[in-house]
């Protein structure tokens, strides 16, 4: 007779806790958003700078800046209707972002905005979690008037540079 499925849960939680607690896991977040005091490390600050450069490139509609934030074989899930599947590789990500920027530019111009165009992104609740010395998971909110944006980037330090190996963006419609 097999054990109930839920009996595995404590083992998974204990394994996850031992991995994050015992192997150099570090957590850093924006001031006031963490449930406990956090001391940023040089690595958490560098990973955060890499993600902020990525966000600023999106904000400026800078296609090269966005693409350069990814590793060559990076992947992404974007919440665009024209990207229903995972994007594989920097070139697919670049093409999807180009389509997104074309749409955004048209919306900004239609709303009467002039150059330089900006999406006015304001990331909040950013948290950086290091897993070992070469992997970081960064989460943040990117809220807009129409939706609550949730973002996750997994970064890998490659030859001293933090690059995004996976980015997941999802939007949740705001309730009225």
C-alpha cells in the first residue's frame, strides 16, 4: 500500500530549507519589504544591478539592451498574445521584445507622448536570492494601472557577468 501523496511534503520542505540555509544562500530585498533584517552582499547587489539594467532597457524601449541582458541560450515566458510558448534563445527573445516595443510605441504615440518614449516602469518589492556563488533568483512587481505584474529572473554568473538565463513575466488583471 502506498503512502498518501501529501506525506512527501515535509521531506520536500526540509530539503529545500537545508539547501537554502546551508549552502551560502543569501537573500536581499528592497528596504522594508523583507520579513527579517537582510544584509546585501556584493553578489546580491551585482545581480540586482543586472536586473535593474534589464528593466531600464525595457523602460527605454532599448532592444539591444534587453537582448544583451540574456545569455545566448536564455529563455523567457512573456504575457503577450503573440508569444504563447516559451521563447528559446536570445534571438527569439529579441524578436518578441521587438514586437512588444512596436506595440508599446504605437500606444504611447497615440496617447500623445513625445520622444524620448518611456514605459515609466517602477519595479517594487525586488528580492534577490543567491543559490551558491553563480545563480541568483530575482523577483519583483511591475504594476500597471490595468494589471499587477509579477516578474522572475534567474541569473547565472558567466565569466564574471550576471546574465538572465530565464525570465518569466505574468500579469494579473486588477479587480474593479
